[in-house]
C-alpha cells in the first residue's frame, strides 16, 4: 500500500488529526502564549475542559469526511482543522466558557445536516465554457494592465515584512470604487481558476503567466495571501490527481507548524511561527470567543451594518462591529471572523440557526454546480479560496459578495455547461462510489 492509498483510509485521517492538534498545542504552549499572552492568548490549563475538548474533537471527527467526494468535503475539513480544532484546543488551554464551544458546535452541526440532500438543478448555458475561459483570460490580463496604467507599480514591494507600509497607499490607487470588489475576485477566483484550467489542459505557458501575475499583483497590492494562492492550486493539482484522501490537509498543516516552530526554537526568529501558528489558527479561534463574549453583553447588530439591508437601517455600531471589537480589546485592529460567530453577532441564537442552515444550503449549491465534466479538483479551485474566507474570516453576505463565493459559483456553472443535469444525476444514482 503506497502513501496515496493510505491517505484515503479513515484511520490515517484520524491519526493525522490527533497529531496535528498535539503539534499545534506544543506551538501554543512554547511560542504563542509566552509571546502573545498580553493579547488574550493566555495559558490557563483546565484539566476537565481539556479532556472534554478531546472528546468533542472525536465527536466532530465522526461526522467529518475523509475522502474528497464532493467540493464541500474539502470545505468541511478546512472548517474543522482551521477553526474547530484550534477552538477546542483554546477551550482547554485557556479555560474559555463552555457555552460558546457548544454554541459553535451546534451551528456547525446544522451545516453538516443541510449540506446533504437533493441537488439543485439549473439549466446549462450553451457555449458556457468558452465564455468562462474567455472571461478568465480577459480579467487576468486586464488587472495586470490596470496595475501598470494606474501607476500602482510605484508601490511594488516583495518584502513580506514591509507590506503594511505600502498597502493603504497602493489600495487608494489601484482599487478605487468598484475595483475594491473586483480586484479581490480576480485574486481569489479568476486567477486561481485559470491556473487550474491551464494545469488541467497542460497549457504550461498560461500556467507560468498566471503564477507570474500573482507575484506581480502581490507586489503592487501588498496583500501577502495573493502570493500564496497559486501554491494551493498546485497542491490540489498534484495531490487530487493521485488520491482522494483528505489526510493530506492535517499532515500538511502539521509539517508547516512543526517546521516554523523548529525554526523559532533554533534561531529565535518568531515571524514564521507568528504567521503560521498564531495568525492562521489561533487568532481565528480567539476572535470567535471574543465575538461571543462581546455580543452576549452588548447589543446585537441585526444586519444593520451589513450590505444585506442596503443601508436602510441605522448602524448599531458607527465604527462597524470589527473595529468596535478591536477597540474593546484596546487596539485599533479590525477583528473579522467567520459565519460561525457573525451569526450570533447579528441575531443571537436566531442568527446562529439562520447562518448554519444557509451555510449548509450554500455548500449543497456549490456541490450541485460542481457536478459535470470538470475534474473535481478543478471545480474546487473555483471556490477554495473565497470559501476559506467564509469558514474562517468573513460574514456570510460578505463572503458571497466581497470575497467572491458567488462569482465562483457562477464560474462553476459556466464551466460545467453543456451537461444535461438530469442525465448526470441519473448516472450518479446508478453508480455507487465506495468510501
């Protein structure tokens, strides 16, 4: 049995999840808490809660997929590893409130339930794939040209440690008005999806050009994540052509966390550890707790600060919820977080139920649009980056609009056009795919 087939075993996924959490907690105890305890990352070990947190990890594990059979399987595992595991870890290590943990898990259970069911059938568009690929090329080229013509190249910077020196000024030049929405769509959806199509079709020159474009966009926009989006696509292209096993995610995360922690212990340089242990994992979990703490004691937003209400309601918090929580913490930071906490921010328990159901139905819609002739990993490329914002760092309406999930779903529909959906559904119901 080779590594690719082993990665499709549930037992391998289980062992890799346990290992990931243990390594992550070593990183918290040896680096995050000693260095950032002043900002809420305390070490207040509670033996009972820590034991309970492991039991809850095993409970959630029992409903998590371990093979990629649909696009939302990947998104569920990302949510589990990126938010649920760090949240449960902090619950025991920092002695957080129990009710918050069960509130988050209750909402997550609604996603688990409602993502399954009858698929959504939408008529296909003739020549949809041609239109989609043409649009991908046009927008990728247009953004690069705009960065040059607008004068944004004067802010070019390839130093990750200096991005905050240039980001604000660069944004004012290259992302005015509507472009503030369009540019992130190109970074998160159109560029990565064009790269995936190029790798699928073996258009090597196009693939190289897209990677170079992402490096150029990063240098001008000074958003670090833009530089790493192609890495995600290359990883999916390499792995999912060989295996459907999602074990690669906890294994990959474990390798990254162990590497940056070892680098810190050997050199004393904590920048990589801060980036990949604190910010990628524990900041999100800590923000989740703070959202519940703040909005359990203060007025709910009721979508007044959201684009959903089109500005018809007076905002509850003039600075916006994210900035308000930053000030509550004693900083000027914007504290953004995922739908697993913003639902409570908007409508308390009612908002949590609504967001849990809607997120589950959204995952079902994505799976429906992904059915077709596209390889599953290419379909995943259309939403993998904006969906990460939904499950880890953005409110549900913002993820759909600003971060590009809605655009990604439309592109999936176009790329899969030409397939008669009811025939495909009949074929799938006749063939059982063993897990």
